[in-house]
C-alpha cells in the first residue's frame, strides 16, 4: 500500500501545482476566456486522483476484512482441532485462546 499512497500523493501534488498555476494566472485565463478548457484539465487531474484514492481505499478495505476474517477463522479452526484431539472445551480455554490470538495479531500488525 506504500506504493499506492505514493501514487496518490504524486497525483495530488500534480493537481495542487496545476491549481496554483491557474490561480496565479487567473487574469490571463479570464482575459482570453479559457475557463472551460482549464476546467476540463482540472477535472481530468481530479479524476485520476480520485481513481487512485478509490483503488487505495478498496485495497485497504480488503486487507482489513481479511485481517478480521483470518483471526476468527484461525480461532475457530484451533478450537475445532482442540476438540477433535479429545480435549474438553470450556469457556475459559476458548477465552484464553482468543486473547492469545488477539495478542498474536497485534504483534504481527506491528511487524
């Protein structure tokens, strides 16, 4: 996601530079009635920026949902294996396993 963030930042910088140039030359733009062509250029720059932001947001959402799904699935499979190995399951054991996986997930997120 770092590469995507860099792409979004570059597109935002391009749009901001374009807006700065337009604002500094607004008198010339008004004098020659170039508002519509420059409006299209700004819309194009903003459109590419929004597309990059959308892709980044979708990717971030997929990673977040996978993170939650994998943690819960791992806990479920661990409990199933625990029971299939002939152990007796109780609430305190499941709670301890859940806390262990939460701590493990936090440690993996930091890495």
